C-alpha cells in the first residue's frame, strides 16, 4: 500500500495507519449505534437496490458493512476499503464471503477495474486531509457508474468545532471541520454535483451530522415543462394553505 500523504505539519501516513490499527478495538467495543441504523435507512431511501455493487470507503472492522450485506442479495456486492491492515483483517475474517471483499488502501492509489452503483463514505471524509479531496473525488468519479450515487455522512462543522472545546479527547488523529464551501470545488470540479445536503440531529438537539448525496453531472439536451394544470393545482393548494396559516 502506498503510504498516505497528509496535511503539512500533520501526522505522517504511518502514524495515521497506526492510529486506526489501534482504533479497531474501539469500533468492536462500540458496535452498531443509532447513527448506523439511521444512515442505513437513508441509503435505502436514496435508491440503493439489493443487486447494487457498493464501494464502502473507510469500512473499519466492518460495522456498517454488516448492515449493507444484510440488504444486498445475490447479484449485489460490497467492497470495503480501509487504511488499517488490522481493520481489514478483522472485517475479512468476520464478513468475507462471495459478495463481500476487503482491501487495504488509503484511496490515493486506489484502482480497480470495476465500477460501482454506490460509493458509501460514512464519517471518513473529515479524516482525509482537505488538500487530498480533489484527487479523492476524481477517483470516485472514475469508479462510479454513469447513474451511480455517492452517499457521504460527515459531522456537522459546528459539532466538530464544539468538540474541540468540550470533548477534545473524542477527536481522531485528523478531524477537520468541513463547511459546504470546502466541498463544492472538489465535487463540481470532477464532474459531480450535490443533489441534497441535509443537516440532521442524532446525538444532540442541534444538528450534529450532515448527509450528502452526490451524482454525476448531466448535460440536459432539453427541458420538459410541467403541465399548466399541475401548476394551477399546486398553486391553488398552497394558496389555500397560506390562507389558513395566516388566520
């Protein structure tokens, strides 16, 4: 595996890999939590099919992979990728099967011939140095089917900023606050576009996570207007609703 590059003056690639080797113990101890189950539901609602091929980035010991494998059936598959050799060894031992495989990679040198219906990256992007995001999304685009979907979950930037003050011991070796402006250029610069970005509260009353759905950009050859009748019907309904709301 190519040693990952990291931010200037940041931890070395070896230090990052060693951190996640040790972090495996925490993942096993924690197991599935509310966030995992919510995201599993959201991914299915976003269009995941049982026969889809999934690339899971930062799969860890396979905690979320297990949920994905419970959903995809014959014809579907999951390839889990992680920087930690320890994580991949555990995931392979526990979950390796005909439709599940795992590999060690930091994604800067990731290359397989297969293309995927879904690329899933849950709470991982904030741990990859921002200066690598341009190349990262280039790799994503190269391995995504034309009608494929990238599903990303990240901590809300306010949540991470709060953790730096209130719970610094909870932060990982690299933990960057990612605001939307930092995401736009590497996504749109690689022929992708954000279809939805939703802030959601999970463990706090305030939004502490954001889930993002990304698709390949499409050049429309024509625009198809909505029928006049539908517009009038929607307007009438909303006009009536506004009336009662203003009483």
